[in-house]
C-alpha cells in the first residue's frame, strides 16, 4: 500500500513525498482510514513506528475539507507529556501541513510565555501543548477550547506516569463533547484502558504490534558489571565501538551530569539533558546531537519519549530502569523506521529484579556479553592511564560584587569610603568588570583611605561580606551615649530561682 491508496489530499501527498516517505507503516495503514471517517481511535504501537503521522495526516486532511474556523478558535488540540515531544509533534504537523495554509503553535513550560501568547493572538488551527502550561494559559484567558473539533492524546501512558491524570480530566471537561478523539500510546496498561473508556466514544482499537513489543531490528545485549565499573566500561565501549550517535540513559539528573564529567575526564565529548537544565540548554543539547556536533548524549528518561532522531546507532542503558515498559521506550530510540540498531544494558546486583521484569515483558532472555577485552581490563586496573581530559563544560564563574548594599560596607566594597568619596580609579575598575576583562593584581590600600575593588568568586564574596557584617562594633563614646547608659537601671540577677541544669 502507498500513501496515494489512503486517499489523502494532494498537498499532504506532496509534503510526504518531499519528506522521503514511500510506504505507510503498519500503524499508519490501520489507523488513518478509520481516522478519516471521523471515528475515535485507540492506537497502540511500539515506539518509532510513525504514530505522529498516523494522527496528524488524517486530521490535516479533514481540516482542509471543513470550513474555516471563527477567529480565535482552536480546532485541534494535541496533548503531550514532555516539552521535547511537544516540539517534535509541532515540527511534524508543520512539515506535513506546509502546503495547507493552516496555522500551528506549540506551548510548553520552562520558557517565556510571551512568544507563545503572541502566536495564540494571531490565531491557531492546531495547538500542541503540555498540560501544565496549557492550564496556566487557560486561567489567564489566552486559550479558548470551546471550538476544538479534534483532541489527541499522545503517549498517554507517560502522562499517567508523570501525574497528569487530573490535568487531563480538567482539560477534557473544557473541550466540546462533539469531537473526534485520537488516543495513542506505546503501552496499554489497565489504567490507560480505564482512562480511554472515559474519554473515547465507541473507539476502534488499532494495534500494529502487541503492547510493549521491542523493534525487531534492535539487537539487545547485556553486561553484568559492578556499579563502580560502569563508567570505565562505558568509556571503553565509546572508545572502541563504531557508532553514528549514542544515547546513554541514566536514572537520575545528578547521575547524568556525573557521567558527562567522567567521560570528559577520558577525553570523550558528551552532553547531558535532564529536567534540571533550562529549556534553552535542553534545546541546544538536542540540536547539537541532531547536527552531529555532539555524538554522545547522556539523558534521563525525559528523552525516552519524543526523540525522533534518525541514525541513532546505539542506545546504552547505563542504569536499568525500574519500570519494564520504560526499557521498551528507551531502546526504541534506535532502530527507527526499519533501520537496525544496538541496545546495550549494564546490570549490577541491585538491578536483577528489574532485569527479570524486563525479560518477562519482552518475552525473551537478553544475551549476555563478557567484559574481558584486554584493553578494558587494562583501563580497569589503571583508569587514568592514557587519559586526555577535555575542558570542563561548566560555565565560567561570573564575577560577583562583594556587597551591593547602599551602606558603608557596600560603599567600601565598591571603592568608596563611607563618606561618599570615590576612588579616582574606581570607574575604570568597574568598567573592566562589566566587560569581563581580567583585573590587574590587587594593590594596597589607597592613600585616601579607600579600598581597591576587585572581582572575586561567589564564595569569597559571601565570606567577605559575612566577616564585615559580624565585625564587633566599637563602644559608643559620645557624652550623650554615656549619659544614656548611666540613666539605665542596673540589671540584677533574679533571687530565689532554682538553679538551671548545666546538662
């Protein structure tokens, strides 16, 4: 079957042909005909099989057949669990609908909302959103869902895992009941079935593969390795394997940053992506990974969904996930669109239980590999031998002013004395700090009693300010202060009270 056989509109067929799509995937072949008739669809397919096109193409086709919407009315709402997946879906809609004349927008948290609200004011046909930012803009009255005709929930099981169930119910209550709903997920646990029953209206069930099935062309393997040896084994594999791009999954955000530093210690360039990084940093890391500027990306499970990047040759599970379904999503980042890939997992003693759950879910035993390469054993004995460390990726610490108060302490720190007389060279000094130029070596105290301002790191600035703040005060010596002190009655100890315990 070809895309022409699906009877899609000509602008869509032209866009699909330019993207290099020749034949629809199984999930697209089964879901698109039902979606074109206006029927609700409950779709389940393994990750990397083209679920986005399975709901985007029929929606765009139907929008072209319908009359134009009223100004300010959103016609399609697509809910996504993560920012990266939302951006990915928006890019797909724009690519498929480049010749349709429809308007698209994406909204998610972690960035300034002003560009997003500006797009909404201009009018949007298709809106892709994460639940949190969507509800925020609804409360601010930037978003009106009364005109939604198509509702899509993508990666619904992930939204359930992330605790979005109440947000989803609130959003669904704001959408008209007379709508078409498309519900897609890579796994279909009982909780998702119950959620689908409350949202869908007599849906058609579509499954391109059994739930939680891994891609056929992904070769899975396993190393039994101790926790302290994982970083050394990873460095060895990244130094010996032939790869195009490698995606390494870890459990925690701190662990991702730690692995990046360990790899750079051995001269291996890598970047990290996780929820503690700003959205700008996450976007830059993904762009570097896509453009091959960085070939190794260390990620938490935030990247297990929504990463539609071709030519990821290897996925390495540095930490085996607790949830067996997450394993399916992780290794689905490779072997996409019929390509082959490698999935390698590191298993330590504490991971035996999770490994058993994974093998039970995928219905096979993952083959074991032996870490007995002489080069690895040599590196294990002497980890620092032959290492060529790369510069640290941490940003250069900014110069911090010792104190910014308007009082005497702040003035002394900025090169003034408490009476307001500025050091004649203070202006030049501050200009150099502003331009981030290196300062000359510190000079002794100036003749007029002022102190030379100099840039310092944050800890030193805090220490200096604290020492200045807690400096003991000189006793008051003015006649008025002495008279006031004499007028106060002396403090006498209380009589007859029990003695306090010294314990």
